[in-house]
C-alpha cells in the first residue's frame, strides 16, 4: 500500500493500492437473500401451479380491484397472479430487503405497473378497514407471534364479500413427484399435524364472524406420505 499524501488529516492512497471495505450486510438482507435463493430453486415449481389454483378457486380470472399477498417476500407468487388476473397486487412484507428484487422481477415480467410493496406487520396491517378484495398468503402465518391478531387483521382489511386464502405447503394441483422432490429437500424442517392445524384455524376464524370457512388438507392421488400442508379459505359477509 503506497502512501501518496496527507491533506487536512486525511490520508490518501494511490488508486488500486487499497480496496475500501464493503458495507456490512444487514441480517434482514441476509434473510431476504436466503429466501430469494429458495424461491429460485427449491420452491420455484410451486408458484405457477398455486397461482393457477388461486385464479380458478377464487374466480379471479377477470377480476379487478386490489389483492394483497401477505408475507410475499420475493413476490414470485404476485408476478404469477398478475399474469392471470387484472388486479393490482401488493407485496405486504415485514422485511423491506425483498422489495428491490421484487420490483426487478415485476419489471422483467412486464407487470411493474400493477404491483406495489409496503412494509407490513401481519399483526397490525397498514391498511384501512375493508380495503382489499382478495388476500392470499403462503408459508407465512405460522411465523406470526400472535396468530389470532394476524387473522383478525386479515379479516378487518377484507372488503365485505372479499375472500382470503391462507396456508402453508402446496396447492392440490402440484404434481406429486414435484411435491415429493421438494419435501425430500426439506426433511426435518416442519413437523405439525395439518388436520389439527386446520381445525384450530377454522375455530379461530369462526370466532370473529368469517363465513364460508373451508379447510383444505390436499391429498391428491398417489401423495401418501407426502405432506401438502394446510390451507384455509374464508369470506367476509356482505352487509
């Protein structure tokens, strides 16, 4: 390292002789980077079938309005949903370190004009009452410290007649071979009873007036021994 000059107490080094240290990477960015990598590898086959299933199950094909993906992270599901609906979709996530990647992804797929992102704690959503037509979420609710508060917030933000589809795992239209390959990579990560979890969620939703509560524990033919997780679909009644 060659010292060139000192001026007003600042030491200056010849170009190329010293490399300034990189700024430290925040834990939020490290967490986002891990999930982005997973979304591009292990979980990559899940998003398109899930978007297909949501568009059909919730009848979103020609629908306009506002949709929220709660805990969307990289936003891959939102990009898929934009390609199947006419709605504006919001990535509501507690980690803003995802958002730069999300906007680049949306731009690359030509849907940047129909997405936005907002910092959001599921237990205190930054939306007014009766704001969203649709709220979806995959692989998020089991991380909420106060699960009851999170589901109550989802219900509060739904418009009357709006629908939510929230859960963890895979949609029933995901090929069994694909589901098995993903689970083989996730061995030991999750141990829970989907049926018991579904009952608990249904009881919770009924407690604050949700209607048409439907619990799904997908078990497509040939999926014995492969967990597809658990999902709940519910609606807010019209006045």
